[in-house]
């Protein structure tokens, strides 16, 4: 299942990794292991934030997606299922609208 993983970094922990030069290595290690479909970095609510699109084949894989961020950066993680335009087209909204209107 395609999931949006939002990773919000805490300033102190991330700043320490930037200052000691380990942030790039840690990010690369996590992203190489996770193999996201897409990764974006932004600011949300005053925090450095990563937004990843990942494939979650099984819910037992949630720890493998989140634990690296928790352990390396003490980050907060949120997961949400997402769809592409093609997925939405297959959802049958017209039929659902007729059924539930």
C-alpha cells in the first residue's frame, strides 16, 4: 500500500547531527534502506520535515519505516495511506455516490 510518511525533526537532535557531520550519512543510510518512491524536504510548523512516499507491503513493516528516524533523530513520524490519480479512478466514486446519495 502506498503511504505518505511525514518525519518531523526536533531541532536539538538534528542540529547536533548537522554540527558533527553525521546528518548526511544517517539520511543516506535510512533512505537507501527505505527506498522511498519520492522524498521531499520542507519546513512544517517551524520544523525541518521530510515527506516520503513509501510502499508498505505489510503493517509489520511500520517499525522498519519509523524506527530509524526515531533512533537517529528522535523524530516524530506520521503515516497516512495515499492514492494516485489512477487509484482514485478505480475507486468507483460514481457508484458510491449513487449508492449512498
